[in-house]
C-alpha cells in the first residue's frame, strides 16, 4: 500500500497529479482512493489531495494523516505536512520554489527536485507537477509511467493530446532525478 499527500498552491496541478495517479491505479486494477482538499481560493490558494493505492481490492479509507510519501510543491505545504511522514517514508519537494535546504527528518528519504526549472527546460512551465509525479513513480513504483500516460489520453481532451509527449518527457525527467 502507498499513501501519499500531494500539496501546493492552487494552479500547480496538485489535483491533476492525484487524479492521474488514481486513474493509473485503476487501469492497473489496484484499489485506489483520491480525496481533494481546497483552501479558500481555488487558484493561488492552498490545495492538497490524498491518494491511497493498494494491491488489495478495496481501500479502507481515503483519509491519510501519516503518508508514506509527501510531494510538496511549495514551502507552506512542506511546513504543514513534513512532520507527518511515516518512518521509512519519502519526501519529494520542489526545490525550485523551496530554496532552503530541508533539514534531515528521522528515517525519511529526502529528494529536492527542481521541478519548475526542468519544466521550463522542456518548454512548458505548467508541467512541473508531472516532473514531481515522475519522481514519485520511480521512487515508489506505485504505478507505471505507461499507466499515467494512458490516463492522460483518457483525461485530456483530444485537442490537447499534442501535450502528451512533453508530459512524458517531464515524467521521465522526474524519474531520473531520484535514480
């Protein structure tokens, strides 16, 4: 089982990350649950979601208070959730927006990922979330990148399918960051 909290500002693609991960889990016939949580404003306010993925048929609860993994897209999200990560867990944080080096957390593997810089290098600033998702997939193997790409084909409107190749590059670049 993998329990993850993804958090950031509205507009950073946190909900999209969670939905794609959940959809990919469904494609792989895993038990999944996704629960969004929004701050007072949608775009620019705080947003987080929890995703639970398991090889079991059902998920007991979508509520995650002690995640195996935290994906923090910004500093306020890091501060809010970092102390809740389970021992033996993983912290992936967007070092493009979190400039301070994160101090060691007992028994947690920490990975700074320059997601915004990578997205800009790929020519599409809006795919920093996909860089982070790629790092998560490589670190946890909760689902495959291929399942996420298949999910993109189903989630994106057909007129946006031209964005799938750059999203794939972002996923794979994120995966490289934690190898």
